[in-house]
C-alpha cells in the first residue's frame, strides 16, 4: 500500500464503568486523563488484543475489480490519542474520546474503514 494523505478520525464511545479504556479504577477524577496505559491493561485483563476494535480497511485501486482488505490495527493503536471525557459513577458509565490519523491509500477509488 502506498499512502498519499491522511484523514483524522474522531470517535466518542460509551462503556460500562470499569470495562472501557479508562480501566478498573475509573472515576470522576479520571476525566481528562489519557487512557493509553489503562487501555492496555484492560486488553490484558480481557485477554483480547482487539477488545477495543479490530480495525480493517477495504479498498479498490484504480482499475481493480476486486476489493482488497488490510488490517490496520497497528496503525490505529500506535497512533491514537484517547482520553476520558465524562464519567457517571451513579449511572455506571464512562465516555471516551479517541482521535487517530488514518492514511489514505494512493490510487484508491474506494476505501471503507471498519
């Protein structure tokens, strides 16, 4: 794959408190905190490296008839910025914001990021 430009994906997600990227000790004090370390701990506890998503990109290159699919987990997980934006201890939920640059494939006539 050859990349020619990058888009930025911003995603807001909600989780049951303690099961999201904020981790087991998530509280109102966690608001605005980075979730890099706690996210990794949650993935280890869940014993699933794709607990927070298995990222792929489906694309067609100019002139191709078939759709190609590539896994982009490393690009996503190594380049994301994520932080806690809200917590309700009473409601038992957390809300997180993630931002990640996603490279666009040069010559692609179609791209679907999943």
